[in-house]
C-alpha cells in the first residue's frame, strides 16, 4: 500500500523524511549522548507502521505509542537541559586559572651575580 488516507504524506516522501530525520538524530546522539534522541528515533521510525495495516485498533495503538514516546522524550529533554544548566553554572563559579598564575615563578635568590 503506497497511499494511506490516515497519513498526509505519500510513502516515498514519508520514507525520505524518516531516513533524513533518523540520520540527523543519530548524529545528534553520537555528539550529545542524550536518551531522548533514541526515543525520537524510535518514534519517527515507527511512523512507517501506518502503512502496515488499515485496522483502527492498530492505528490507535500506534498513536498511543507515539504519544507516550513524545512525553518521555520531553521529560528527558527537560532533565538533560537542567543537568547541562547545572554543569554550566558549576563551571562558571570556578575561578578562572590564568597561565601566569599556574606557571612556576623564576626568582633569582642568588644576589652575588647582580653585584
């Protein structure tokens, strides 16, 4: 089945959308390592299941699954952003170390060479 009355995109456009979205989310996950990226990958990839069957109960179960994944992803996004904010606040509260402060001081204690 290439067209589904319940989904507004044709199958080819939907597959392109899913492949691009999943690829970008995989890159985001590799870079940032947040769990919500995995939840979004599962949710976006599972939208292709609307083409698997035409029965209403399956469609509603898929909708419920998408809703649950969306809620879980939002909760994890909030948790991750709070953790990043705390990390940033902790890094800003540390006094900056200057190169001159950390470099060893070269003091001449031998006064005989200056006279």
